[in-house]
């Protein structure tokens, strides 16, 4: 059994447990996860029996790529009848009641659901987002291999950028060096993100007060960006000496992302910023000591909050004032905002195969952001660090 | 009255005509269009009176950027009461009936609509996508100015790439040169796209058979891509002499995109491919002669189909076989897939202010794709070509 059919089998197990008759998968990343192909169509996974990927285009390409049986979708108008025909016993069993099918409500546009409702009137749709995200939360050895490779590439790009960094260089210029490097190494051009309205290309670079500017972006440091039409990440601000340069970058190699942050300074950093940076390292070291199967995710966040509080840095932790974000880390994989989240209300226990970016950071308005971020795979006995860049404040 | 308040006024006019009480706008690009800010929140536009942008984050930044009144969203749980309080007369008038509010069903995830339904039980939601897309279809002089600027930049990037192009260079390498150039000139990193599951970074480069590979992407030439996890655009295939190199690129400057295609060859092209290329130019010249206010969009597509048929090139037009796409062009602006579409069923008449990318192309399986694409602003008397790159088959 290959990885994709095993993933489908695990989904079916959960569908049966939840008394859901099947799942209709449509989002490109989820399709890739379950079939190995990102062509456009509908993957139908019944709670028992064979899944079929009904492909709109390109059928030829899906047939080459997919581990799951591919059929041409044909006319969408007759998709309901088609499905009832292929899954006769399922639809027959449901004669006396509506079928319960799950779909990805977190990403599926309302129009798309209404189209499905129109051709499948006998279905009650339920939200399958969490179900799918929880399956994707536990990575296989192969998936961790891809993330490890992305970690290797981003480190090379980072070191290359450090070689090129000079006072007066624009944030955008430095970001462009990194993007060019990772792109040639196979970065697909963006880091995919599941959240509505969220965009991330290759992360962010922010120097001095530009890094500390609040943004819509759901992270502790969004950056100034190029204009209100792109109000996050690198700006055209020149990088100066003796200010913190936050380099929070990643790339997407063969579909999988890595996420890492380092703090750099050309010259020296003010004493309080240096201490805050060092405290971010103390937090990450202390959190590492708890990165073991069984640890509850929200406890890691609460522990970091407590450490920031004890150091008198609460107000600066993970953003400033109204714009603080309330998490310490997040799962990564095919998308940058996966489960688990290290935040209040997330009671997941760490398990082998989870991959988590942990990013304690401190924001000083008008002055900058300092901090560190590593990505970790949870193992049977602890963790493997997948980000391999040198740590410590990097002084040039 | 500035552009944003004028846009809101036009939306209100349409809401009144359609007897819709208001519109709730949540998508980042639509928020930017109506407010001038892309921060996260809910823009509520009543069919009469003042619109308010209820911002989740960042309020500070939205206040700096937005032309529309900004208020802090506060707790989402009490958003319903808040709205009823701010828009007392509207909600009061609706006491005896449900309010009819529009939302962007084409992009709004089901979960987001359900959240709104939970806090606003007195509302019937209707699809406002078309309404908004039709308003955005007609660009102001300022918007056309941004697209013109993006056209200027993409031409410089294109000429720079031609200087660097050598036999043996990978498609990805050539694409990376273009991306580096446009990024430094202010490209935001992606070209935004509204369609579900559609992604475009800086367009595509495809040489020989790689360009002709069918893809999920809703365009005539998707390209091979890097792997099944990114199955479109440039691949790692080396570019050879005497094969068609399709360079279909764009960039996004200050939020607005440009889209252009040129066909390049190192050496010479086979006679039939050359003739097909020349026919694509004949089509675009003939279509240009009809680019006038009043022309019906679908007629332009039907006219081009007829020309391809007469030339004996029907099978190759806009893709090949099952993977042909059924349009000649598409609106561009803040997104790459705007209205109008030049396709069957689109009965819009051309109007001054529309900006349309027109892209007749011919696909030859195993051999490549040839064609041309320009972007045009419709004027009172005809058009302005916003893509300024030299035309004709470019032989190096």
C-alpha cells in the first residue's frame, strides 16, 4: 500500500468513526495529499470501498500522477447521477435518509458548495476541515524528508544572503537575493497557506521599525511591505547598522515548506534588544526540553508566556499591544498554517510525526523585532531540528 | 469624493437597484478596492448611508490607509449587535422581514459564511460576487495607470531575459531572471487570482513539448512545472535551439497586474509553427479592429474561432484536444482573472475602462505552443495597448 492509499484508508477509518458516509475533496493541496496529483476535480472517498478522483483537467496528467483511480469528470451537471451510479450501494443504502458527506468548509467557497448541493440534493454536507487537517498533522518519514530538504535549501539561501548584506541595502533587495536562491533550488514561488486572505511568498525581512509595524498577517512580525496593496513582508526601507534585522524566511520544495527566523545585526545591538533576543533563545531551549510525545500543545505556549512575563517582557511578546498574536508556534507541511497550533485551547498532545515551527519573538515599536524560529519534527524520544542555520544573534 | 468613496457609492446604487439591503465585504482584494486598505476585517456597505470598515487587525494600519471610516471590530461574537447598533434604522426597518445582504460567494469559504450566519441570524445571504466583479470590471484612469506601469516593467524584464537566454538554460532559470527583475522593480511576488485553487506567480515559461503539456490551470498553456506538487509554469527542462519558447509573463505592481505573451526561438522555427504563430498575430490584429465600445465580448471569441477554423488550425487553438480552453481573453486588474471574459455566454459590450488580456495561441503536442498576448485598455474610440514589448516572432 503506498502513502496515498494509506492516507485514504486513514480518512475512511475516521469517517466510519464519525458516522459520515463519505468525503468530497476539492482543494488543490488536499487533493495532492490524498492522490499525489494536483489536477482539478473531485476526489470522492466513501467510508468503505474504493475512492475515485473525478478529474476535470487535466485527465491525462492526473492519470500519470495519481495513486487513486482517475475517471474523467465529464459534465458537472450529471455528476450527481454519475456518483450514484459508481457508488450504487452507498447511495442505495441512503435511500431512506440523506447521505452525510464531508467537505473542506475552511477553504471551499460558498459558490462551490452550492454547485455540489445542486447536483447532489440527497446529501447533507458537514464540515470535514478538522478531520483532514488532523490527518495531515502527522507526517510520514517521506514528508519529513521533504521538509528537511527545504530546511537545507533555506540555510544555503540564508548564508548566501548574509554574504551579500551591506548597510544601505533595501529589505526588498535582500529578500530578492533569498528568493532568487531558493527559486533556482526548486522553490515553487510561494509558501501555500490555508487561512482565508493570507499570503506568503518567501516569508519576511524586516529591519528596525519596519519589522515592528503591525499587519493583518496572522503572525508576530508582518513587516511594512511594499504598499497598502501588499502590506506585509519586505519594504523598500534601507537596512542600517546597529538595528535588528529579522529574517523570517522559508521555501516550498516539492510541495513542503520550511519556516525559520534568525536575528542579524550589522554592528551591535542595544543592550535591551540583545537581552530580549537572548531571552527568545532561552524560551526556545526550554520549550525544546518539553518537545516529547505526550506534551500538551497549549502548555508550551503558556510556559513561554510565563517565561516572557518573568523576564518583564510580556508587553513585547509575539507582537506589541493590540497587535500581539496569541500563539508560540504552528504546524507546517504542505501549508504553512497547519495543525497543531501552540496556543490556548489546543489540547493536542505531541505525537511522533508532527512538524512544528516554534517562534518566540519580541517586538519593540519604532525599534524592531528580535527572536528565533526553528522547525522541529517530533520523534519517539524527542525531536529532530529541521532548520539547520546557525543560532545566536548573528553579528556582521 | 475620492476613488474609494466613489466605488462604494456605485456599489450602493447597484444594491438599491437589486433590492439588497447591504453588502459585507471580506476578501483582501475587494477590501483594498473599496477602502484602499488590505487589513483584515469586515467592510459593511449599507445600500444608503455611510460604509464602515470593521477591522480585526491591524486597526492602526487600516486607519492610516483606508478612505472609509474604520472602527475596531472587537469581539466577533458581538458583531451582530454592534452592526444592529451602528445601522439602527436599517436593522429596524427590517424588523418585520429578514435583511438581504450580499457577500462574495465566489471566494468566501463556507466556514466564514457560517460564522456570519451565527452572529447575524436575521439575515438572508445572497451572492454578491458578480455585482462586485462587474463594478471592478470598469477601471479608473488611476487603475489603468498602475497597469500601464506594470506593462512598462514587464517589458524591461522581458528584454533583460532575452539578453540572458542561451541554449541549455533551464526554463526555471530563465523564469528566475524575470522574477528577480520584476521583484526588484516592486512586483509583490505573486499575481493574485480569484479562481478557486488557481495560483500564478509570474506567469509561465514553456519551451518545446513542456509548454504543450496539459495542466489543471485554466489557460491555453500551463506548462510542465517543477513536480506534481507544482504542476504548471516553468520546469527544469533545458531550452534548446529551433523550438518555440513561450514566454507568458506578468507582474503585480502596486496591486495591479499585467499579462503578456511573446514567442521566442533560438535559431529558426519549423514552417508550420511559424505559420501558426503568424496566424495568432493575424487574429490579434483582426480582434484589435473590433476593440471598440459596443462590441459584444463573445463575438470576439467566436470571430477568433472562425479565423482558426478557416486557417485549418481549429484542433490546435487554445490548447489541444480535451484540454482546449474555451476563451480568447480575460479582464485583468487587481486580479488576473477579472471580467469580462471573451468567451461564449459573455454578452457584455466593451466599455471604456475595461482592461482585457487577449491571447490567441496554438498548441502542438510534443512540439510546443506559439502565440501572442497583449493587454488592452478600452477607450472611447478604440483601445490603448498596455503591453509594450516588441511583437513578431522573436528570433535570437
